[in-house]
C-alpha cells in the first residue's frame, strides 16, 4: 500500500478540529483566514527578459470567527463538540 503524502479537509472539518482543540462547546463559528499581499517582478521562463509585475497573496493566519449564520464555512460548536 502506498504511503499517504497528502490529506485534504473541508472547511467544516477544519473548523470542527479547531473547536475541539480550543475546547469550545457553544456558539456558531466559521473559518477565518487572514491574507497578506505583496508584489514582485517575475520572469515566466528561464533566461527570458519578459518580466511582468505580479501580486503575491500569502496566507498569514487561519482561525475561527464567531458568527450568527450557519453556512458552508461554519459549524455549531454545541453539535460538533458537545
């Protein structure tokens, strides 16, 4: 059997795991991602002088944010972590 090299999770699975890790048992919580933005000049092929400006979006932090609405990014802590 091949070794597992990648595991993917849905947004709700990530929120549920974080709620359990932080021992949160009540409220509706959603996934929160803080992005950063930078810029650089990039060369798309080795040895080419065809340089273009580019935006670089980085993920700075991943967390939880309390909300009132259940949606594809949120879960009810009382149901997933009673």
